[in-house]
């Protein structure tokens, strides 16, 4: 064999090997699902995402990677998934922020109802109204009466400007006809610390952040913002039960795929995640995070998102809420 022919054959062999490696890598990539989380590692959302990813791996026989893309109130992750390939391999694990953000940010690129294919509503958790211990009231009606008698004297802390806790506080003010000063915090923890220290009067906050303070007697529980009482805090009444019909705010977690994702892929993921919600490890994680499972078909998430956008829009407009 002459030298030139040998070089040609070696080159062809290398080319074939390269194509085979690329094909194998592509095939491996096709078996990898990325779960995009809009928050930093270590938080409650991230912990739940990682537990669920293990159940998906076990059930589907595919690698599931949790990828954190925090920033811009969740919009970096939301934009990323909206622009991803609609092949069922890139998923968004998110919260109420998906439907609220387009109402409060001026430069949002995604449309919650058009940019994604809903997969499943996973879990929900009560939003809780609590007060400092030395407040001159112990129930929600007493607090509202005090606020009416002292316009603008009470302050309420939320987990941040434009979040569900802020909207719940503004709607309470509107429906009850009271005036309170809103103090937005950068996160739920700081709001609770200052409430326990007496720096603010009220906090509209997540049960996850409230629970330890409530259980240790450092704050008073007044009500939950859900439409129905919760087994997680059975002693607390709903705001709606005090004559504010239709008042309802619920923190939720969901999984979505890019718009156009094939129905077969969506149904496969939905079935696997519904199954995951029955797993003992997932149940323990939900309970530890003060979450109750939801589950159900993708259409249930569509209804949830549609309803929340319709309910939130007038609140944002009336209260002139922005993310800035």
C-alpha cells in the first residue's frame, strides 16, 4: 500500500469515527432532560426540583439535570425556556411569578399562556397574614377595625415588590377599605425577622417563612389568603370567611415546556410527575416545605394560570404595582 493511499484511508477512518462519536453524543443528549429553575441553588424550589428530578430519572430512564438560571425576578429562566427547542427535553420549574411578571415588568418577552405548554401544577402553599406579638389586635377583624380607625398607621411587609404576597396585601386593603404602608423586602426571611422584632406591624408572607415564627409564638397568626382552610395551618381562618367574598391567593409550583412541545411528550412527563407526587421522598419534601400536592392533567395548570392572570391584572393596575 503506498503512503498516499494509507493516509487517505486513515483520514476516512478518522472521519467515520468522528461521525460515530458525534452521533453517540447526540443520542446521549437526546436522553437528557434539563429542568430549569429560576432561583439560586439551595432554596425550597431548588430542593423540590432536585427531588423530583431523581424520580423522573428513575421512572423515565433518562438523565435529568437541574439547571439554575436566577435573575430578573425569574425572567431569565422564563425567557430561556420560552426560546428553547420544543422537544420535551427542556422544562421550566417555576411559581406564580410566571404569570405575575408580565403584569409588572415593562420588558418581558414571554407570554405565559402562549410561550409555553403546561405540563403539571405540582403543589401549592398558603400565603399567611401575621402580626407582631404586641399588636393591639389578635384576629383579622380586629386588625381591620384598628386599621380603619388609624388610617396609614399600620405597615405591612411583603417578600418583595410585585410578588404574590404584595398583591395579596394590596387586595386586602382594597376589599377591606383600609390604608396600610407597604414595605417590600428582598426575600421572605427578612420580612419575618423584622416583624418578630416589631419593626413592622403585619406581614403577608409564605407559610414556609412564617411557620417557625408562628410555632415558637414569636408572631400572631391572623388568616390565610387561600379560598379554603389548609390542613397545614388548620387553626387559621381564610380572609374570605370574614365577608371578603372571592378573595383568594395561593402560592403554587408548576412545570411547563416550550410552546409546541408534542402532546405525547407532555403526557409522558405529566404521568411521570403525577406518579412522583405519590413517592414517599417527594411527600416528605413537600411536607417539610409546607406544600400540599396538586397534580392532575396539564389542563388544570392552564386553568390555574388563566384565572390568576385575570385576577391579578386589575390589582396591579389599581395599586400601580411595578417591579421597579
